[in-house]
């Protein structure tokens, strides 16, 4: 249930369930420490064991009360909404995997304790797993809060829908003055099509221009639209056939650089597009 991603209301419910879970874990933790102390003379219980049990009890007894980190919206502006969105999803999946692995390990260690193995290595390993589990639960809930926040922000500003340049790339190129060459050094306008032409220019290759474009493009174009425009650039019309091979080569280089530089922006639909493109 903690893995459910929804609105702020559902996340508050997740926090309640997480607090109940940690409360149960705190009781189990005290049972394990009590069992070890009861079956050993005081001289064999080391100070470090008492300290870690006390610290875990304090941590598990604290009520989880996360709140959205509004600074993440600044990250959406700097790094791009989709980059932040995809990173949060990856973090949530990683946290879920860690929680599942740790809960399995903790259950196994409690069963070992119950069977009579109350050795110090087993006990300390149990305490470390409990400590890590409590920390991951808090980080997981915080990531859920952040995800809900950027989704609300996206709906408010309509960031989810790709911003598509309605003017076809080659149509814009046909209407341009023949002396206006869109290259990294001679951009005549700041349209998406002009940037794509400059990125794939056959006469001027500016690595700095390319790097800046792939670093900042998320602020004004959706990753899907960028890939579509690069495919559009590759499909050279008859009027430009004299430069077709060179334009296609530069478009392929740009596509490769895009995938290599921004792998976090490539979703499953884009991967399928790339696979179909390569197959053709």
C-alpha cells in the first residue's frame, strides 16, 4: 500500500500506515533486545548494543511527518520537468526494492532470534537493518510527496503535454531566404526548427552549442518533440537532395548524442521509435 502514488490525500494515508508499521517494528525491536539481555549476563552485553537499541527506539517512535520540498520546483526549471519526473520515478522504484529486501531480511532475522540464535552478530545485523528500513521509509514518503507536488504543478501549467512546433521543419526551411543559413554561428531566429537545423548543420560543428542545447532544451521543448524533429530532419525532401547524405549523417550524429547525453529523458515509446528507426 505504501507504493501507491496519488494525490496529497492518499500520501497522508500512506504516512498513517507507515507510522503504524514503524510502531510495530519498534515493539519487535524492544522484544529482540529484551530477549538478548534476558539470556545473557550483563557483562556480555556491550555498550554499543544498548546505544543502537536506544537510538532505533527513538527513531522508530518519531511520528513521520514529511512535507513537500518546494525547492524541487526550482529543479524542474533548471533541469527540466521531465528529467526531474523520471528521476523521482526511478528513486521510488529503488526505495520500494530496498524496502522489500530489508523487510524480508528483518523477518528472517526475527525468526532466527525466535529459534534461539541471539548471538551478537545476528543482533547487530538486525538493528542495522531496522535502522536502514526506517530511514528508507521516510525517504520513500518524501519522494512520494515531491512527485505529487510536481504533478500538481504540471497540471497547473500544462507541462505534461508535449509542446509541439506546428510548423514542419522543412516547410520553414523552404520559406527562408537562401542567404539565411541556420548554423550555430548564424542563427536568424529562435524557433525549434532553427535550433534543430543549427544542431545538424553540415558545415559548422560546434560541440559547445550542442552541449548547451542538450543541457537546456527541456525548458522549451518536450523530449519526444526533440526526437521527432531529429527524425524529421533526417527525412530530407527532394528539394534538398544535393545535401541529403550530409544532412542525414549530421541528424544521426545528433540522435546518437541525444540518447547518449540524455538517457534519463528517453521513455519506452521513444525507445520503440528508435528501434523501429534503426530497423528501417
